[in-house]
């Protein structure tokens, strides 16, 4: 089911005002990727980049064209592992968070 404009606007507003929420988006995106849900991971990263207006700076840092970065995270996009790791590293540096893998339960 597609998200409504009001819901997306609400999420975007919260991302802009709440640093903890921004960090949580990065964690959720990482968890989605690691759990095999690539589409959700890309959507969460797309939401993060759109809401923070960080896309131009991150594209420049990764030496990618902004359009290429958008396509990579689009529904048909297929980011390479290298691009994905570099993107997460850049986003986590902006948010001052350290992403790491932990094992929960057995």
C-alpha cells in the first residue's frame, strides 16, 4: 500500500526536527538491508536523504552524480555493496552515529 502524502510529510517534518529519529532511520535502513529487505532499506535511506537535504553533499563526497544516487536508491535501483557501505558511512558521519552489527538472542 502506498504511503499518503500526509504521512510522508509527517515523517519528513520529524526527521528535520528530531536527531534521534534521523539516527533511527539509518539503523532501520541498515537492519532492513542486513535482513534481506533491500527495498525497505533503500526507501528508508531515500527518506533520510530527502528529508535532510543531505543528498548533494553525500553525492559529492561519494563522487557520484545526484541523479545516479537517486536511481541507486529508487525502486529499480541496485546499489553495489561498495556504494551502499560508502553511503551508510557518509550518513552515519553526518549524524555522528556508529553503526555496528550485534547478535541478538540465539
